[in-house]
């Protein structure tokens, strides 16, 4: 398994470190995606939850690998 991976998500660069079985994903780290309309919100939400993820509260969901996402309409931030 890879120790470090680099990836781009929504135009931002990230590096991920494989912490092994002792360091599992949790709510202390999440990815937030700001959406422009309901169609984009639904599309992203359904892509995460519909592919083995699970719903949570207030725009949060978890993907099938245990990473947390905030799918947030930009309008709520404004």
C-alpha cells in the first residue's frame, strides 16, 4: 500500500498519509464542497451516499472509505 498519495479535489491539491490501521478516518477531518445549486448538491450527495456511503446530519455524509464530506450550498455560507 502507498504511504503517501497526492491528489486534486475540486481544484485543490492534497497529500494523504497512510496511517495504517491505528489511524482511521474520523470527523476531525472532512472535505467541504460548496455547491451552486440544488442539482449540484444532489449530484454530489448521491454520488457519495449512493456508492456505499452513509448519510449524516446537516449536509454531512461519509463515503465508503470512512471519509467525511460536507456538501454545502454556497448560499448557506453567504
